C-alpha cells in the first residue's frame, strides 16, 4: 500500500545530463520503483533492459537473422550501464503519463468502488492507443535508415555514439526507428507488471483493494495488438481486469493502488529470462513476478515480429527487410544490401 510518508515516483535516476534533479526525485521517492525497473539501483535491477535482452538479444557470437538484435543495436533498444535505452526512455521524460505505463485503469466489482468499469476500460483503451501511436511512430521513422536510393544511408545507421531518446530530440534514422518501437515496448511490458492479466490473488486473504482478483490469462495479451492500429472493443476487456492507480496526491484513496498491484522488481537473467527474488508483495504472491516477466518477454517478441511484418507491408518486401536489417545489425553497411 502507499504510505503517506513516502509517496512514490515512477523512476529514481536520470541521464547524466539531468543528474542534478536526482536529489529532488529522491526526496519524494520511497520503496520500490513505479514500473519494471530501468536503473540498477535503489531496489531496481534494470528489469526493462533485462526483459528486452532476454526477448530479443542475439546469442553471443551469432549474427542477426532479423529476429534478434546484435550487441550495439541491442544496447540502443534495451539500454546499458549509464543509459535508459529506448525501452527505458518513458521513465526519463514521461514518468507521470499514465498512458505510457498502463496505469490508472483500476476497477473492483464492488458497489462502493470509486471508479466504474467503463472508466477503467476507457483508461486501458487510452493506454493501448498511445502504445499503438508509438509503434506507428517507429514504423514511420525507421525509413530514415535508407537514403533516397533505397539503400542503407551510412550517416543514419552509425553507432559510434549512443542514441539519445529523451524529450523526443530527433537523431539518426536508426535511433528514431528504435525509439518508437522501444517506447511502445515499455508500455507493453508495464502492462504485465501493473495489471492482473497474469496474476493469481493471495488465496489466504479475501478479494478486495488490498488483494485484487487475478485473471491468470494466457500471453501475449489479445488487447495489445499494436500493429493493427485498432483499439480493443470494450467488450473484449475482461470484467475484472485492473491495473493500479498511481498518483502523487490522495487520488488513489479506496482504490487498488500501484503499490498493491505492481510486480515491478526482482532479478531477471538477461540471457534466459529466468526470475528470482521478487521484492513486491504482489510479485512474491503465487509466482506473480515470474508470470509477469514471462508475459512481458513473450509479448516483446510478438511486437518485434509484428513490427517486421508491418515494415514489409508498408515499404514492400525488399525495402522493409532492409530497414529491419538496418535496425538489428551493428554494421548494416556491410550486412544489409
């Protein structure tokens, strides 16, 4: 549960250029982070990075066949020491935007609950719509990896320096394409950490705001088909689906709050996706952290498969595959003809 002494912020660390803000953030943060972790400190273990690597990193020494990202390209998508990467970028500049993290779609089937099912459904659909927009942003921007001749543009794919994803600053074509995709992935992964889609409730406690229902549903979620551009019909959203309410004020009173619902933190093997040592109450309960992580990994792979398919649908097979190659390969000038 939230504590009045320690309201939580979603993130606790910024890029080095914004490091001067850290004391301010730390002054209002306590306890676990407010999303799958991005940094490797203050109770976080770079969970977003590790989920993304477990899902999409090429095995050591193996060149990409398009389904995985080579090391430097993966560094841009997932982040590495000292960077958020594209998948972590919403925690640098959209930490309080609920649609970026699928927050505030909370509901409990009880007559005195402060939110209706329709309000929760509307908020969930707003999240999916925002993630679809980010996915489409990536598809559109990824074409910048090619020149007017349809070939890989050297100046747009180099990775001598890391990409910058904060505050929407435009960069190289490869960086821009990866950013849209990575920002979409962040919300997809948070959906599993912040909702009860894969959860089981504590069997020893009554269902309520402190022990929300668990749906224990299959992954990937049917609600997160980002490539279609169509938001789910309200009738497709399970009646007991809920995420957690996140607010720095008292707006979450008598509601299922983020502190109760989240499964944000624990250890994840970046090679295998194996989990251990969950640290939140909901994550510890009934293997919920493990299921949330596996859901996020599975859906991350689904989203990349759909992203590649959408590239070929939009740009044609030859160009679409060349763009996908440029995004995943560290030396696309040599490998993406």
